[in-house]
């Protein structure tokens, strides 16, 4: 599963880009809940998968996602006619990154404690 994380991360980046640049009327109804929640949830998932995909480069992941959020807002303002860039959306992205970072650190320390307890086998498939 962890070996697939880079692919999952880039797939989610692509999906996020498509969904944020898609004309507003074409978004599937399953995705039409509060806009700020969409941004936050998307960036929580991006942060978690990016951190798991590249655990030794997490600082670059967080900075990259922060800049990615800004670029999305700029592209919405300049490349679409049905979307507008919003600084509050970018802040929702940043909140998602912080929440994702907190979840990643929580999972990291829980897993580290589990491994150090001896209850974990060194199975290379995990």
C-alpha cells in the first residue's frame, strides 16, 4: 500500500486540479458541499498521501501544497470564466495542510510506538 502512495498522491493532485478548474455547473452533485470544506478536505488528503509518499521530504510537500493552493486560485481567476480565485479558499487549503500534518504526525508516532513495542513484524510488504 505504501509503495503506491506516490501514484495515489499525484492522482489526487490531478483530480484536485481538474475539479477546481472544471466549470462550476459541471461539478457532480456529490461534490457540492460547502466550498471551504471541500478545500480543507482535499488538502488534508493531499497532505496525508504526500507525507506517506515522501516521508523524508515532508517540508517540501507542505510548502509545495501551500504554493499549489495559491496557483489553483490564480488559475481559477485567469483560466476559467465560471470560477473565481479566493484568498479564503487558499486559507482553507492551508488549514487542510495543518490538519493533514497533525494527522500524519499522530499516525507516525502511533505506528512508531507500535513498532518499538515488538508487536510488529518486519514484513517488507507493509
